[in-house]
């Protein structure tokens, strides 16, 4: 984004989902004196995915909630149609990952390609200097570099799903909730009479609200994925699976088998259409490789560093040594074995509360 005038520098585009977090982010930004515009991204048509339209963050109810808050704040409100981009950059990638036997993280892709790419450019087109979201994270400038940091409320911290942000994006993004606890956010919403002050917080993938992602994949592709064998690492057949896309690393429930002991999904063999089951201890590993790495706190690595890393959103980060293997790739060795490292998921590195960088486990 280019700073053209003082008026442009004071304009902020607020990404509004219809939830309480983005609504309070809009309120706080306006109170700081910014000229605010509220915007909801239309990401997909619920009915096209076989989802009741009131079920997700793209519902008409959410749009009306966001519109109501903007009206109360006295700021303009728009709905941007990004359905084609969402289908290409999020749903298609989600489907492709499962077909390749990996485990995607669509929320990371949505942040990367929609909020901080498509919406970022739209903000530039309408001469807004900043994009504002309701994420619980912080941005801090240190010298000439912008840092991404954990939120004050560690239970709500969302820095893990923001690791792909560039220096340009960090320079033109604000996270007003980074210093707040969720209870404080709700209190602000209630004090200002926001319609969504007590609104339920969704924990699901927005386009898979019932958790049946295999159904969404089959609807999206028009394919039926063939049955195959559950096997042990030694090749013993344990039973039939219902399609390889229905299983993720570490899964135990929903296998549909009567087993003598608890067994977990340890591997997916695409070439033979087999799902490998094993004991819990077989899920542990001390190392991984990652590519498509985005560095935030540093330009890159020349030598190994010891940091902390997390391999899933709700995991507490673990001590590890990171070795550069290429410009955008690393090898990571953990101090202690980690459970269910899944290809396709993100690994994010931390130095204290600072995000060093992150990439995709491969």
C-alpha cells in the first residue's frame, strides 16, 4: 500500500464476520479516530455446499449482524463477493490435500489468500491504509522490522494461523484485540448494545460446520472414493476402510472396527489405498521437514537455531532445533518426540511471544 494523503493514512477497512470480535475491533478502531469502513467477505454460497444458510459465518444472519453494528457505529458497510477466490484458494486446496493424503488447515489458507491478500488489495483500491481484523494477536515494530506476537490472552492467541503474513501486510494491519481478554471484548460489546454481544463462537471449519468433511469433498469433486484395507505396518489386514479421505493421522474413533486394543491411524498409503493402523507409541516422532516457509522475525536462516515450535493450533509449543535446508525449507528436530505429526499441517516457530516464522509440514 502507498501512503498518498493524510486522509488515506487515517482510513481503515474492518473485516467483519458478524461476530463479536470483529465488531469490537471496529468499535476500538473508530474510537482511535480512524475513518472506518466495515466489510464482510462473501466466501461461498452455503446452499451450494449443502449447508443450511444460517449455519456459518457466511450466513445472511451474520451479514445482518455486521450491518447492524456498522449502523450503530455510523460507518459504511459493504459485502465483497470473494466466492471464486475462496473456492480456488481454500476449498480446492482443502480437497487436494486430502486426496494427496495430507491434512490441510483451511483457516491458514483463508487468512493467507483472502484476508491478507484479496481483502488487502481491495483496501488498497479504496485507499484504506489499514486492514483491521478481530484476531487475537499483536503487531509490533522493532527497528525496521514488523514482528508478529502472541496475544495477551494466551487462551485466545491466534498467531499460529497468521504466520504467513509478510512485512508489507504487517505494516498495514491492526489487531485491536491483541491486548484484550475475550471477557473484556464481550463486555465492550454488551456496553455498546451490539446485537452479537452474546453470540455463540463457532469452532468448526466454516464450510464444514457439521464436521463431515468427506461429504463436502465428495460434493465438491463429484467423486466417490473407493474402499480399501486397514492394515498393520506388517501388512496384516484388519478390515475395510470407507475411503482414504475419511481418515487423519492420529485418529482412533470412527474406524468401524472391533479391535483387541486401541489402534490409531499412523499412515495413509495412496499407492495401495491402504490406511495403516498402529499403537499410540507408533505415532511419536522427533523430526519433520517443512517447506513454503515464511520468515517474520528474521530474513532467513544461515545456521541452526534453537527455538520452540508447535505443530497444531492448540498445542503448546515445544523446544526444537531448526536447520535450514533451502531458502524456504527447514528440517526440525524436537528435543522430545511429538505425537501425530501430520503432513499438510503448519509448523510455527516461536522465540518467547514472537513468531519467528512458519511453514507447511511435508
